[in-house]
C-alpha cells in the first residue's frame, strides 16, 4: 500500500517510511493513497475470527511491504499476551447501551492496544539495523505510560515523553515516571498538552534536528496507531451488530481514536454515526455542530486526557472532505494555525454524514458517574462518563457502543467526588505507589527541550 501526505500528495511512501517518520517533513499527516473496502463476503469471514486473527487480517493490507503475514501474526500474539482480558477487550451492558472496555492492557488505557503492537514493530525493524531511534511523544495522560511500557528496555530505542506539568492525574503520572530503564526519559513541560504536542511537531518539522537524532513518534499522528485501533470497532460490531448498523460514542480530544472508527467505516463496517464526545474544551463539538474551529484557552478539567484545543487528526478528515486536495488542506492548516478557520456549510454537511457531537461539563460528568453507579453498580472513568452522557444527550442509546477508554482507578478524585469511594489499582499494578518517580521539569521552550534530548542520547 502506498501513502501520501495530507499536504503534498504527489510524493508516495511505503509503510516503513511513514511508520518510522510519524509526521511528514511538510508537517502533514500520512494517509493511504487509496483504501479498498472489504466486501460483504469478506466481512462475513472476518466475523468468525478471534481478536488476534481479526487484527492480522485488518492490519496486514496496510503494512504488507514491511513484514510477512506470519511475522505479523506472531507479533500480534506477543503484543497482547500480557492483557488481563483473553480477548484483549471486553463488552459490558449498560441498559440500552453497550460499553466496549479498552483498558485491560498493562497501563489501564486504550492506548495499550496500539502501543504494545507498535513497540514490537519497532523491535522487528531494529533487528537488522545499527542506528538508534529516538522516539519523542506528547501525552495528555495515557499515551506516555502506554508508550513507555511498550518501549522500555528495548535495544537501540530511546523514548522521550512530554507531559503537561501538574495537569494529569497522579496515577497517570506515576505509571510513566517510576520506570528505571535507561532508555526512558520523562519531561514535565510547564504548559498544557497542546504546548507539548506543538513542541513535538516543531522537532519533527526541524528536518536537520529530526534527522540528526533519527527521530520517530508514536502519538496518534502515527498511522500505525490508527490501523491498530480500527480493529476493535470491527470486533465490537461482530459481537453486537447482528447485521444492523451501529453507532459508536468516543470520548476524544485529539481525534485519533474516533478517526480509527471512521477508517473502519471506510473499510466497509456498517457504522451509522460516530459520536464525538468532548468536555468543556469543546473545539471538536463546536466544529462539528456549527463549523466553529477557533481555538480557545485550554481549561483544566476532571477529564484531563481531553484538555486539548488542537485536534491533530482532524487534518486527516479535512483532507478527505476536501476530496484529497492537498493544496487546499495545506491552506486550511495555515488558517488553523492562525486561528482563523471556519468550516463552510458544504463541508460541514459532509462531516455530519458520519459524525455528530456533544459535550459534558465537569458537573455533568460527575453526575453521570454517580448515575451509572447507582443504576448499574458499575464504575466508569470520567472520560467514559462523557461518552455515555453525550450519547444520552443526543438520544442515540439504541444500537450504540460507548468506548470505555481508561480504568476508573486512574482518576480517583473524580470517582470520589461522584460516589464517595476510591477505586483501587489492580493488584498487579499496586507497585506504582511504592517506587520513586523520575522526571525533569522544563519550560515550554523548543530550544531547551532539544538541548535536553541531545544531551540525553
């Protein structure tokens, strides 16, 4: 399969190129040149597979030039061998709603599903390479822990994680900062997640710097993340759909997880609506409901993984909406950078064919956690509560699956505010409270961050 950049579709790349680069040199995101949907017969065959088999069949067409299929099957099996659920994910009932639990990996968040696979793909690539890869990643809370767990101790790899200082939960931070492996570097940036993300993008866009350190990235801008996450949409549909169309509600800030659902729909999965569920940092809700894509000041909330105003993966959707015109997409991204972009009505109509949206404020989120616990004796994390609340506000509970993105124990204050109890860490992870943390605090300054990286490798 060939790939192109959303900002220049004249140059073609292999999966190996785009996996290792993460972000295009022109600042664009990589997407397939074309996507072939599965036929009804192929979907019927896929429906009989277990999770690992399904992952191999969905992922392989996208990476076939990178490794033999037998190798991919082996890597998938290895990647999910340490999950607490035999089927990688679980499905639970919540009245009319179904909940897809994606947090049974080693760091209790959906990011593990893609990240464990990516870690082993890097290891496969580096088996016959002498060069060391330096992976730099921004996190709003969960990506960093998942990346570190997947990459720690791996030969010829360093991982640098930038998180917003004092703006993630203590459990999220500890899951990153208690590791002693020499290839792990945690950086707390004096700023918000968007600042962290902009620093990473700036390093990618500095060609001299990124090439000098052999830089790669595992944020959701990396296409490998998207294809790995598309798998669980197929899995959930085959377990629940019974020939009907399903909607999916996704708590989202960076638009990556829900874009994976959009990819699944493009691959032929019978998805009706993709519900974008946001907190009061609601740029995506404002954009999809009325075309307003202007950034406002990021506010801290009880759903820190969505405290974002720059949704990187939205660029991929805009490229699609603009009928794969990379020049127009490049111009739009310039307007977004200057905070002057409004989505016109014709484009908004195209977006609304696939997406709808809603937001919950902090009070509504706490009330939703309490309501779910009182009615079903089930605790959900605040992000999942936003996904459920958005679905209820829209009246779309029937034939809908809510993606549950993190274990409730990662957000003890929100849980305690809602139900006056604390959800404990699983027994296998209680060690995170006993270990010393290791991280460095840096200003929101690109030169300081680059200097730190150069001095560490």
